[in-house]
């Protein structure tokens, strides 16, 4: 025996026709989705303030013109790409750039939806003096009454401040004093009177302006190899965005020149100080040598004669010692700055170390210290000095300072060791020198000592003069290697919101919602459409298929006598023929109808199948045992005063309740008055007696039972029937309803149960292959559904487009 297949909770069939029908019937919500999407995008674009983007590109480099003019090497601090970026990001740098622009007052034109900032285009200006900082960032509305009068108003601390004043006077309040100057009165009147817009202004705090733009300005490496940096700003005013970016780019060039010249000045001050000291020593030594010559009556030729090789070597060593002394003095100055100056200028330190051999040993430590100082500067713009973030940076800076001091100490010890070694060698050469002929050894050594000291200081002085000349040339001829490769332009179109992307997103969302709706309906579509939907899950014989009928029919629902040659009549004849396969006995038979719920057409099938059988010469009677919702009396347009209920309680006999129809050999018994206990009436012995009596009078007894999915009244009649028939309506009955059919067959032990598929859509397929009728029918009927019967005229469609029309007119609910 074939087992029943589990009925899925979602539609697991691949039915392209069904999918297309669902898509067509979802056309209205799909159009609504697209209309809502387009309307939403339009409203979004209307109520969203446009944002414009401006960008400039600068190149980081160095260019000291003296390099090529005088062929001297650079001794100034060279730019580091990432340090330059951090410098541009610093609030101090940004504050200087923003301070050059008119950002202290923001003028606005307030429209019906959005406000427009009038940067450099305001028809009026104000000069002001802050009397109370609370006024900052507070909107001040101005209403110009005429050429000479204006009304101002602002709200502060819950109190409204406002008054009408003359434009010749100043606005003086407890919070601010302002003088208003009108530049274009006609533009003001046009906005106020014709377009109903108003003006207001906001006085800005400098720190707040910097804070706002600090997060908005993006500075990033454009090309690491080319050392290019992009400066990008997005703002609601395109002109202001371009001005801010261009000002920052120009300041980037200007600040680089100023910073390098400041470094050169620091070095020149140090060199001048050293020159003054060496000059004083030279002056004293020269006087001492002259005095020595006079005292010992020595001529100029004595100097040349008394310069042996040991003396020359001693002089060279003394020069090296003096050079190391200069290195040690530079290190001492750098160490003092590191220890004693809180706001350390690392560029100044680099300038001191530029010509020092210690630069390489300390450069990496100085770079890290500079990075930490820049980070601390940025943090102080957003948090206080007592915050945990600043304290962590301070701790790291302290560690870096200590590391720098230790590095300086290590370099100093190394230099001192070298100096000691030079002094030892110098004393050795001095010991090798003897006195000249005719002179005492003491006079010779003393004169050589003075000469050697003078020559060394003279050489050192000349070296310092060369250094000063080099730095002076570099300072005078320095041109920043940083270049502006691309100036920011005033954006013609906003970068946000992007109209194309907004519409694309809206249409995509509408399409996705439409597809989700269609796919969701398709997956949740669990309605029986064809016989295959039944036979796939239930092992029952398909007795026949009745097409959907759309022409007007009488209230009796009896069609076979009105249209005996119609396709629907042929369908009932096919069912009549198939009944012989269930039983071939000539005895009187009982045919019992039920369904899962009301509205699936069991009464319609019972009446018309009874009529087609009666038209073949068989005597047929129809019993209405759906005593909770009786319908047979409505179908035959008679009263319901007597019927099965009065028969089963013994009030009437069979002959009293029998009624004739318009078709010969077709009689019926209505349900009668609705009883309080229909189940008990059906189960009592009177029902068996009535069936027994009717069998003597009729060839076929048709019982119209209540729906088996709602009540159990008809189960006994289905069990006693020779033809137990279960009606399923295409496009109406749900697939889970088939569970009732399975339960009725197996649990109620009705092995001969057969199915009739009612209401198949015109042009549909009965068993998965072509099975079409020119007509169909449809009606509403049922428990809780009312008594409304709806029959619709269906035009006969012919031609090559008939298949499309049938597809588009399909219904699935």
C-alpha cells in the first residue's frame, strides 16, 4: 500500500506558471513599493542638506637654493612625511589657518525646510563685542523692517531677548553689542517678503570652530613614493570648504619656511656666541705673543724656525680637542633644553645638532619625542590635561625625555674619552720638542705653546665663520620644498547626497521588497491548484475534475439542465462514468459528500452530479444533512420548515419531507429547522430507517454532509456510503486541508474514499497535462463566509494571445 507523503509547510514545487501569476497579481503592491521608494528618495533629497567636498594636494620635500648656488650641504632639519601630516592635523596649526578666514560669524538664510549658510555672500555684516560668552553659538534672528529699522531676537536661558532698533544704532544687550551694516537691502527684501525666508547669525567661539573642523578635515598620504599629501574637507558651503583647504595648503608652505628659518636663527645665535668667545681668546693670545716677543726680542723669522713636526701634530690635536669641546657644549645645551623646557621645540634641537656628529645617534629618539608631543597637543584640544589619555602621553613623553638624556650622556662620555686620548697624545708631542739654537729650552717651549694656542683658536674661529656664512646663506636663500600640486576648487555639485546612488538604492530596495513579496507568497502558497497537488500527497483515486464556471447561473446552482452540452456538464458525465469503477452493483447506492471546510463546493457538486445522473434515467434523491448550515433549500429555492431534522425526530415521515425538483427523477429533502443536537440525530436509529426506506424508492441516495474538517457529523454517513466522495476546490482549498482527507480515509476506515477537484481554472492542467474547458464556475459559500454566490461571465478568447490572457487572469486565492 502506498504511504502518504508528508505535506510541507511551504511550497516546495517549481511552478513557473504559478510564479508568474503571483507576480502579476502582486503588480499593485509592486507599483506601490516603487512609488513609495521614489517618493522617499525625493523627500530624502529635499530634506537632506547637501554636502560639498574640496581637496588639495601638497608635496613634502626640501629645497635649499644655496645647495646648488654655493655647493654647500644642508644642515637644517629635513622634512619627515608623517611628522608633517601630524603637524597639519594639530589644533594649533589648524587654528592659525582658520583664524585667517571670516569664520567668527556665521550668517544663515532660513528657508522653509533647510538653512543655507551665506559665507562671503551675506547681504549684511555685523561688528560685535562679546559681553557674555553665553551668547556664543546662540542663533540671533534678524528681521529687517525697512531701510532703517531691524528687529533682533534670541533666546538664552529660557528668556527671549529682542527689540526693534535703528540701523544707525548698535544692538546692546547684556550678552553682546553689535553694529549691523546692510550691503544689499534689495536682496534682503526679496528673501523676506517674496520667498518668506528669514535671516539669522551665530557668533562662533574660535576653539569651537577648530574643534568642529578638526574632525572634518581629512589629511592622508596620497603617494608615499612621491611624498604627496591630500587635504580634504566636506562642508555644506562649497566656497568655505575650498577656502579652508587652500588656506591650510598655503600655510603648510609658509609655516615650513618660517620653521626652517627659526631653526637657522637658533644655530646662528649659538655660532655668534661661540665666535665672541673665541675672538676674545684670540685677542688675549695675540697680546700675550706680542708681549713675549718684545720681552725676548724675537723677530718674525723665529716663528718659522721653531715649527718642527711634533709641534704641527700637537697643533692638529689641539684643533681636534677644540672641535670635541664644541660638540660637548652643543650636547650640554640640548640636554638643558630637554630637561628644563616643558614645551620643547624639537626642530630647534635638530638645528643645533645639524652640524654635529651626534645627530645620527639622537635623531630617532628626537623623532619619537616629537611624535608624542604632537599627539599630546591634539589630545589637549579635546580633553583636559588631567584626563587619563593625556596622563598616559605625559608618562611616555617623560620616558622619552629620560631616554634622550641618557643617550646624550652616553654620547658625552664617548666624546670625553676621545678628548682624553687626544690630550695624552698632545702631551707626548710636546715632550718631544727641544729648544732652538741660542735660546733657552724654557723660552722655546713657552713661545711654541703660545703660538700653538693662537693658531688653534685662529683655525677654530675661521671654522665658526665658515659655519655662520653657511647658515646665513641657507637662511636667506631657503625656499620650502613643500609645493601645492593641486589647489582646491569650489565644488559645482554636492558629493552627498548622491542623487544617482539615492535613486539606485531606492529602486533596488523597491525591487528587493517586490521580489521578497513574490517569493514569500510563492513559498507560503499552499493552495491546491490541480489534481497533481492532491495525488502527490494522498493515495486516493481522483474521481474527476470540474472546471470553474463563470457565466450567470440560477440560484439553484443546477447547471446541467440549463447547459446540457457544456464542458461542465461533460465533466459531470465523466464523473458519472467513473463511478462504475468504484462499484458495479445494480442495487440502490448511497453517495456521501464532504469537504474540509465550507465553501469548497460539495453542495454544488452534489446537486449537479445528482442532476446528471437523474437525466440518465436513474431515480436520485439528495439529502441535506448539513443541519448546522443548510444550503439545499436555498439551492432549490424552497422553504426549510420540514426536512431531515423533523424526519429524524419522528415528527414527519419520508413522504412528508420529499420534494420534487425541476428535473425528472431528481428529488430532495431539505435539512429542516436547525436542531440543537445534529450529531445525536444522525446517529440515532431513525437515520438508518430513513436510508433503508429511501433505497426502496431511489437508485441513488446523495447525502450532503457538513465539512469533516469542522465537525464529525458526517463521518458515519461517509462510512455507510457506497460512494464516499471528498470535494477539494482548486485555488481555494489549502494543502494542509488534505490532512483531514488522510485522517478520514485511514482513521475512519473509509478505503473507498475518492476525490473530486472542483473549480479548476480555465485553461489549467488537471493532472499535469493539458485539460481545458471553455467554462468554469466560482462562488462563495460557507461557515462564517456568508451566503453570497458570485458567478462571473467569461468571454471566449481566441487567437494567438489567448494563452497570455489565460495566464494573466489566473487566480490563486
